[in-house]
């Protein structure tokens, strides 16, 4: 029997394993450095409270992905199908939400309302931004006049050529709105000026959303029926999404169990430390090390799937003739790390204009704090918090490992987060009951620096005939979970069909059809 070694048991790796088990006679072996599946989509449990790392809405324009998710976690039986806005998409997939696709109990999906807002100067703004009474009231007439004048001027005299992210934002929103809402937050996320980030990032993540589209959507919401023309609505404007009852990790824990039941293996606490090839540009085996036992071994296989960071992949290759420029580019690729502080609170100091906060996220625009976003886990799912009378939130920071903040001990990081939440009026210190820190290295592949020459690395790695790059870090591309899954599905299809060319894998997350902006 042929075997495939898959490095990483996140969405891409587990999808590849399941597809191999159900569509081929190839037996997968997954190598996972952590003690649980899910990768960047795992759920961390702290004293019964669950942390969604980064926030994962289960929405996709891919019918195949929707079917795949609901195969493992059907929609909760308590949900009335007549109230589900996404039912139209299910009909497109060939089924309605009937008893066959519902589940009772823990193993199920919830349908959750989407609500994310910008929190700026202690005021709420809709996210995605909308031209409405709230924005006018919060910014004031003089500021709105400057924004509209700036937008008009940009439309008449756009920046050309459009080379960096600052120019991308200015061309779509005008300079005034860019400086108000986009510049500071984006630079907080990536740690570099927008002028140093290529416009490609904006084209991938923001697509064509601009003020004109914002206005069109506002009018559409007023004059159109709720479910009309769903497919044409830009995915940044979706209002509901699927979400596993106990967080995104529940999906991947369920898939992992099925992979093992079908005969696949998952080696936890195990890291790939070397990939051994030959001069024929094939990978022959991988060296492994178990972080618990210290044991090492070498496994051979017929196929290799990598979701590990590209710089680590190239660095670990042995007996593969790698050109010097490929080595230099790969090792120079940059990443942004992620840190989240979970805070359990008896209540919130923040007042909302219409009752309790229902937001999944608040985007923190204010420059005087480092925090970039706040998740309200109990709004993702009420089952994310052990005590429903408490507030369970996650304060998100975007860092680099060498940063002084990242290097602080956990108590100092927690103190910083609590102090910042007090400063911007989210909660009071006396409301804090408990807190914890979770760090994730290389959470976001960066689109600056050596990335401009990444095509050379891709060209070289694609020529290794039995190696497939899939997923976010595996492709050094800001893929969402559904994109990562589609790359894995397509890679397996290529093996089945005998296709050598990898271009169909790289084409995923290029067109609007696949994209959902967070």
C-alpha cells in the first residue's frame, strides 16, 4: 500500500488525509507538533472556557466545503430552517436543511449572527464600514465632508500605478478615510508602514469593497428582500455564519477521529526535523522527533504534503539540490506572530446603545493601545464559556517574536491587557476574575520583504514531483480555512488524475468566488 506523510494536522492536513482515505488507496500519516489537532484553527480550553485563536467563521462560497463541514457537524436540531439566511446556499448545494442534516447534542453546528464593529475613541462604527447615520453622528458633519471630498478627488485622480497597500486603500476609500480607519490598524497588525506592504495583499483580502459598494449595500438592505440575490452580495457583508458548538477545534477533532477510524495515523507531539530527497527531485523520507519521549525516527513515503512554514521546509531539506537564490529567499520570508489574552470577567464597563454587546469582534483602532481586536467568545457560541453569567473575552495582539512585549512573562502580558481594556473603557479591573495567555508563532505569512520574490521558491518546490504545498503557511499565503481545505482537496485530485502541474492549487483564493474577508 502507498503512503503519504502529511506535515501538520490543521484544516489543510486533515482534509488531505480524509480525501486520501476516501478517494484513494493511499494511507496517510499526519505529523503534528502539538498535542491536539486543528493547527491555527484549534480550540484552547482553559478551566472549561474555550479560546478560538484568531476567530473562525465557518462560511464559504464553495458548495463542496459547505457539504464537507456539514457532513462532520450537521446543523443543530434546535435551529429552525425557516429562520436560516444561509438556507439558500444549502439549496444550491443540492439539499435543504432537513432531518438528515440536523444533529442533536454536542456534535453540531450553530447558526450565528455576524456582528463586528470598529471601536474608536469609545464609539462604535459598523464593520465593514457603512455610510449611515451612525458614522455621521460619530464623526460629525465637517469630518464627513472631508471624507467625501477626499473620496471624490481620488476617484477623479486615482494613484497610478498602484504599488503598495497605502495606495490601494486611498484609491478605494480616499485619503481621509484611509488615515482615519485603515492606516493605523493595518500597521498595528503587520508592524510595518502600509507603504511597505504590496497592494497584492489588499487585492486578496479586501477585494473590491469601496464606498460605492458600501452605499449600494445600504440601499440593497433597505429595498430588497432578505434572501434575494444572495450570491451577488460581497462576502464581507454576510450577516450569518456556521460555527461549531464548542469552537472551531471541535470540527478538526471530529475529523481527526474519523481519519484514525478509517486507518490513518496521527503522530502527536511530533515534529518534522528533516526531509530527505535525492537528485531526481523527489522526497524519500522525513526525520521525526517526539517532544515528549525524545525519540527520533525516519519514515519513508510515496507522497509528501507540507503545511509547515516554507522557510522551515526549505531549511530542513537534505540531499536536494536547492539553488542558492531559493535558499536565500525562503529563509528571508517574514511572518507575524499572534498573542491572545483570555480574560474572564463578571461584567463589562462598556455600554452599548441597544442592550448587551452581541459583537463577535471589536476592532480596536486607537493608537494609544497595542491591542488590535477583542473577541467575545460567548457571542461566538454560548458554549464557549463555562459559566453563562460571566463574560469571556480575548484581547488580541499582533507581534514579532523578538518584540519586547512578546518576550514578557505571562503575568506582565496579562497586566498589560487588563490595563489597556481599562484605558479604552471595555472593563474595570475589579471585574476581572481570571486570565490566561496563548501565543501562536507564525500565524500570518507576511506579504512584504522577500515575498516579492516568492515566485522563485514556488517554481522550485513545485518541481519536486511528490511534494505538495497546501494550507496557509505551506503556501505562504493568507488563506482562510476553506481556502486551505480546497488546496488540499485539489492536491489529492491531482494525484488521482496524474496531473503534474500545480497551478490549479495556487489559483485557489485568487478569485472572489472563494473569498471571505474576516
